[in-house]
C-alpha cells in the first residue's frame, strides 16, 4: 500500500495494489475509485484533500491483531 499527497494538485492518492486500471468512478463528490480488470479497487484519489483530511502530510498506520483464540 502506498499513500501520496501532492501539494501542488491538493490530491491524496491511496494505492492498495500495483495493477492496471480498467475503470474509474467518482463514488462520491471528490472521491475517485480506480478499479482493475478483476473489478476490485486498485486505488482511491481524494480531490481537494486539504479540505477533507485534517493533516494530509501525516499518516498513522495501525495493525490490529485478532484476540480470538
């Protein structure tokens, strides 16, 4: 997974996997989802990110472990 914030275009791109894009759809105003040839999401792009994300230059990553035995 890769997250890129482009200050010049004010876009935040979250790439889930490296795959070719077959189709893109604006799923909500300002949120574009790119889909691969398998129909699954490849990446998201958030337009005007500084108006949506409180700190577009900061990322926190958390991995939750299952507590089920």
